[in-house]
C-alpha cells in the first residue's frame, strides 16, 4: 500500500488562495465609492442580462467579481436571508453588517473545506445611511475575511492600481457626476499605464440614493440618464480647463481690481455649469434589481 503524498496545511491554504486569486483576476473590475447623496456602484460589464451589481434589501446592495454562477448563488442566498429576517423581526434589523457576517461564514467554510474548490469570487456589501457618516461598505475576499472600507473600494483583476488611483482623487462631498467620472477614469486605466475609452454601453451603474422618498434606495442608472451624466461632467471639465472669459473682459479696463472681479465671474460660471447633476436624482427608476 503506497503512502499518500503529504502537503502541509500552510501550503494547502496558500495553493487554494492562489487558485482563487487567479480566477478573480480574470474578471473585470467593480468600483464602489461614496458621494454626497449615497453610494455609487460602477462595473465594467457590457452585458445587460448578467448583472454584477444588484439590490439585496431596502438600503443594501451587492457587487461582485469572479465566476458568475458562484456569486449569483451568494446573491440569491443573501436575498433570502434578508427577506426572512425582515419578515420575522423588523425591516430595520436587516443590516449590511449582518449580511456580511453571513457571507463571511459561507466563504470561510468553503475556503477551508478540502472537499471542494474555493469560490473564485470577491464581494462588496454596502448600506446607505441617513447621513454620509452612516454609510457602510464591506469587502469580502475569497477566504471569508471582512474588510471595513471607507470612501472608495475596488475589486477585480486590476484592483490594486484602481484603488491607488481612487485614494489619491476621491474626496468627500462629490456630486454624482463627479463620482461617476472618477470611477470611469479609474476603470479605464490598463495595467501597463495606458487608457481605454469606456462608454455607457460598457458600464453597469447603480446607486443607493438616500434622498429617494421610497424605502428602497437602490436605483439603476441606464440609457440616456447615464450618457447625460457622463457628458455633463466631461463638459464641466472642459469649461474648467478653458481660460476664463471674465479675465479677458476685465483686462480692457486696465485696472488690477477689474482683473480680479472678472476672474471671479468666470469661476462662478464654471461652478454653475458642473452642478446640474443633482436634478438627475429625481428621475424615476429605470430598472429594478433582480430578486
């Protein structure tokens, strides 16, 4: 009788982790970041049927990268958990932290079990609060650990580079158009330093909007609304880069005080041009999440 080949537990766990990471790295990235009215989800996903971002409950949404069949099973399990807990107790008892704990237990059990391969998925669970400081974002890697994130987070194949880009540029109080443009710019960067062009057809975008009067705060941004948001901020950036017309007018007066006044007018015009995106939050929801 032959002696079975021995592999140390540390090596076995390292091999399983490497296997899962390689599977996740093959997927397109997802970016989640906070803006002034809630939490924004942006995924590079040309498919309109296979969603990477979905609603879980009233204030909770889910994003994932990796193997679709695996994270879809987790999404369905999360919806069932939330519905059962909300029905049995109270809707307020369904929280992102509780859902993240359930996902962590499931992923941890699968990862440590030698009977099956680890899940090749990485998840984000987010909940929008009544104020920006009450928002919650949790990232769950393949091994079931939980990472509490703030501001912005990226998962997927190019997550490290995207996260570094977001950390340098994300700030509190961003409008929806500004946050969307930042997310798209981060997803457009290749690993070799080049840039790609991502249009509305290549993106899956959704928000948890705290300003919505309904209990369900999740809303997909599709079609013309998405294109308008992308074009709006791009126009604002071009206006900002263009030399102010006010400075040219004031130079005719020949006085230093006139120059300062004219420059102030140009700055005010640029500000008004880039702040119109708040009106899009009142537009009716153009796509419900999967149940």
